[in-house]
C-alpha cells in the first residue's frame, strides 16, 4: 500500500492571490502529492469555487494532482460537471481527482437556493451514473427520476480511464455508493476512531459485491501545525471543531506539535485504514502558512513518502 500527503485549504487563508500562488509553487517544488479545496458556494468568508480552482491549477502546475474535498453534487448539473472534470483532466494530462458528496442537511446552500435536501441520495446516484458513462465516451440515454438525457456525449474524455472517483460520507447509503460507483473514499470531519468502522464497512461491502476499493484509496483531511496546543490559533481551531456534535474529539482530529508528534497522529489515521493524508496548515498569515508548509515538506513528507 502506498501512502501520500496532499495539502488542503478550507476557505482562503492567504492575504493575496499572489501569496496563494507562491504557496502553490512551494507545493509543486516540494514532494507534495496533491492540493485539495473544500466546496462552499454560499458563504460570507472567502471560498474559491473548486472547479474553477482546479482549472487554474491545471495551468499553474506540471506535477501536482488536485481534488475537491468534496463537491456537493445536488447543486451541480451532471452534464456540465462531467464536461468540466473531463476538460480539466484532459488539459492537465490526468491530474484531477474528483471527489463528491451529497451534502449535509445543515449547509446554507439549501435555504439560499430554495431547494430541499430530501431525496438527494437518489439524485446523487443518478448523477454519478451519468457522469461515469459520459467520462467513458459513451452516448448516454438516461431516464431517471431527476435527470433525462437522449444521446448525450462529451469530448474530450478524461485522460485517466477510469477517472478516479472519490466519494464522501459515512452512512450506509454512502458506503454502498462508494463501493458501487466510486473507487475511493474521503472521510469528513472524523477522528480515527470514527473512521475505522467506516473503512471496515467499505471493505466488507467491496468483498460482498466483488468490487474492492484499493487500499491506497482511503483519504482523510487533518489540520496540522508545528507548534503547541496552547497557541491561540490552535485553540481557535479546537473551539470551531467542538461545535461539530458528530466529532468525538477535536484534539484527535488535529496534528499539533513537532514532526515526531505529527507523524504519531498520522499513524493513528493509518491504523484506521487511511493512506492518503490531506493536511491543512493551521496558520495566522500567508507567511505563517508558507513556514508551516515548508516544515511539513522538509520534516514530515519524506518520512511518509519513503515508506
């Protein structure tokens, strides 16, 4: 099983766009596997739209992969989204990692757009089926409860066949969706103790239908900081995470300390079945995030990527 470390951002933790691109250049020059961004369409805080960002990264980098953590499908159109993903993957020579989910009932996009989250699981299943067929270059005729198409086809198709398809969520429906339609799983805001039974359930379902997920296709996002737990920026993160009732322990979700302590936290996720670590730098400024990323590249990534 191969392991990899990617870097993620939630929101836009940089002072300027120039600072962001300096950070991307640092990731590209280092041994960072990938860059990930979360999806938030409605927000007072600054958030980049994932597909637009992936397109920019395709032109701004030569090596890095990039993914979404995760795009909430019910607010997208499957034909347009399939075309966007295929275009980005084609122009980046196969570096896109699409990751999708149904979306929590608590996110503000539902009320902001006048939509109901009811039935979103069935809607997402239809979307994933349609997109998977389009990515294979097939002419798609589809008569579903939510979508109807007649001889729809896209070109170009993704370079990678099949295109990696990562699914988020931990419900029974999400587990079924991951195994039946996807080929990777990305954890949400969950501790290793919460992740372990989900990974086990996905593997059991894969054996049941003879469609196993590769061991290196299980990912989790983790906040990290070289520093101490009593720093205000870390305490602020803990306070935010404590608002998530589904998270059993904010501290178990973060990797804080020196390189050895951060690696020890990653080991607990590894024991839970995670092999792709998406680490989000906890910082106070663009310069601080650059410093945190440099330390990760120099002190943590070599220990993981050389395994």
